[in-house]
C-alpha cells in the first residue's frame, strides 16, 4: 500500500486533502488502513458526485481510482481513520459502536469527507467482519444519488466497487465497497458517546467543532440567554424536522432510525433496509428485522423527535439547564408540520398557503389509505392531469372512485385561482416519476451479481433526473410486480 505524504499537494485525482476531523482529540478515532480486497471491479460510478467533489474525470476512470476507492491504495495526503460513536438502537442504549466497517480517507479541500464503507475491520467492528455485501452496497449507492436528485439532504455515493472475495451473511455473498461523501459523517451518537462516558472536555470539543464549521450562527444567538449549545440543538432539531417532512412527502422509509444513524447535519445517512412506499400504508414497516414496527413509515417523525431528545440529553452538560434543553427542542413541533404541509402543498401544485389546505391534504390521505393507492404513481398522474391529461388516469387508480371524485371537486375548487401552467410545473417538479422501488433495485442487483452492471447504470440515469419523463422507460415507473412483496430487506448487509 502506498504511504501518504504531503497533505496539501493536489494529486492525480485533482484533489487536495486535509482532515479537519483528525484535529479532534485522539479519543475520537483510530488511524488505520483499509484492508485490501482482491481483484476489484467497477459496479457503478456517479459522475455527478465526482463533479461535486472536483474529481478529475480521467483519474476517476483510471485503474488507480479503482484501487484507491476499494481501499487497496492511498493517495498522498489521505489520512485514513475510523471514528468512535455510541447510540440508542431500537430504543435501547447500545453502548459503544463506531465505524465498524467505514473508514474516512480524508477531506477534500472543497469540504467533503470521503469515506469507504465495507473496507475491512476497525477497532469498532465488534462481532462484524468489516465488510459490506454487493446487494446492500448497490442499494446504498443508488439511493444516495436518488435522494440527492430528489432534493433531499443526504450523504452521497461516488461509486461502488466489487470483488469476488466471499462474505458470509445468511448465505455466502461477495464483498463490495461504497465510497461515500458528505461535509461530515458526525452522528447524534458521537455526542451520546462522550456524554455517556462522562468526557465533558471532548463533548465540548465536538460541539464546538460542529458549531464552528456548520452552525456558526449559533454563536451569535440571543435566544436561550445567548446559549450557543441550546441554539445548536434547536438548529439540528429544525434541520431534522425539515428532513422528516421530505421523507414523508416522498414516501421514503428509512428502516433503522437508531441515533447512530442520525446525521448532525440533518442528512439522510445509512441506507440499509430502506424502502419507498408502494401503496399508501402509513403503518408500512420496511425493515424485516423491525418486528415491532418502531420505524414504520408513520412513526418516523416521532422517532426523529425521540432521537433528538437523546441528543439533547447528550448536550445537556453543555447547555447546563434541562428546561432550556427541552425548550430548544420545542420548535420541532411547529417546524415539522409546517414543512410537511409546505411539501404537500407543492405536490398539490399550490404555490401559496390557505387555511383550508390542511383539510385538503388530510382528505386526500384518507382517500389514498382506503385502497392503499400507489403513492408515487398517484402523485405523478395527478400532476399530469393538472398539466392537461384526462382525469380518468387518476380515477383508474381506484376500484371505487367515489372518494377520489369528491376530493377532486375540492381540489379543482382550490385550484380555481391558481395558474394552471404554474401549478402543473410545480407538481411535475415535486412529484417524481422514478423512485428506487425495491424490485427495481433487486433486478439491478441480480444482474450485477452476474457481473452485468448495465442495470445499475440505467437506474442511476433515471434516478438522477427523476422528475423527467424519460420516454421508453415507463416500465421503471410502473406498479411493482407481485413478486416485489416477497422481497425481504433486513438489517443484514
Ligand atoms: N459487517 C460489519 N462489520 C463491522 N461492523 C459492522 C458491520 N455491520 C454493521 N457494523 C457496525 O454496527 C453498527 C450498526 O450498524 P448499522 O447497520 O447501523 O451501520 P452501517 O450500515 O454499518 O454503517 P453506516 O451507519 O455508517 O452507514 C455500526 O457501528 C456499524 O459500523
Ligand atoms: Mg449505521
């Protein structure tokens, strides 16, 4: 393996490396090298993510990139490390966790951390093997880029590489590595870790690190008696509320909302057993391991709030007053509904708010619930109807159209004062035609397991521009086939 050297010299990748996270005290991380995988091959690559990083396109296509992004070589200036965190899993304190299979290679000068997921064991691997399998890596890769293109805050994925190295799960599978990027991978669990271990100096160092880089406005607050840590908690809570509104509006189920999977920046992080809703079932549970439904679709906003309480508990020694910490969490209760209604209004093509909108939204959800109408297809057909298509395409989605007919009357009445062109445009930009349904991912995975990566590339193209029509690809925007309901996605990855 190459030895890293001079940190700020641009290398062949076109990037200059630094690592702000490594300036934190040594108790935050362990420096270590990824464990190589034999004979890596490309599975999927996102040129859009590469461009965001400022990565040289020729280098990204090179054999060296394949080795570096599998963890088999380092570029000069990379400073690989795994970080420690703790967390609550399924509502229970789980103690120390950490990057058990993820290693941060460094941070680009443009401000993105680059992390390999599945690149070998770390001191935080516990019983795990440090690896990720091909199927879960493809899902993470595609969904990261899909969410980004939907305008939903997320960690991104630069590429997936595979290897024939064998990995044991329920059965023998092959290994893969996803390269992820984000301004920071710090989670609520990082704060909980230093709180639980009574390491207040480190807790403060972490909070200051995050505030200075990502929430500098908290230093200027006059709220909470000029308490920057309380303002920080409030800001994280509001970002999280906004994220939850986006998840709910697009029908995204995360599946494992443990506090170690909650980003301090309000990003979607850790694509495991996620799913986009097919039919509208608010109680839908996407994670086969979640037998109690803790992370069901309709629980997500409440669970996020619960997780924010855990973060608040972790920050309490810095905030200094429990009542202030509780007050800092209060705005979640107004920001989430406000953001959710805003997102739903956009889906309905309404550029401004009226008091009756909540009723319109709730009325629609009741109608969709009755027959568990397909979430994505309904919204797309409604958008097309507003753009001029016959309303019958919407009515066809219902065995008994009585409810939707009544609702469409109030929808039309509400639209009487809205420009049709403006409404149609807003709806077509708010209601994607393409989302990463389980069966689409599954088909691409099965091809990739036979070393045919064309399906991954096709899906990536569609998901990168999910609001466009893509003539000829309607099959990817259709109803899930019957066999889709038998796909079981669990925590196994
Ligand atoms: N195969 C594995 N080897 C080592 N550690 C693992 C493995 N799978 C999961 N872990 C660790 O178990 C904990 C919980 O796993 P979880 O599924 O939430 O995370 P993950 O998918 O590995 O990673 P991330 O949250 O970074 O996307 C984390 O500390 C994670 O690093
Ligand atoms: Mg995780």
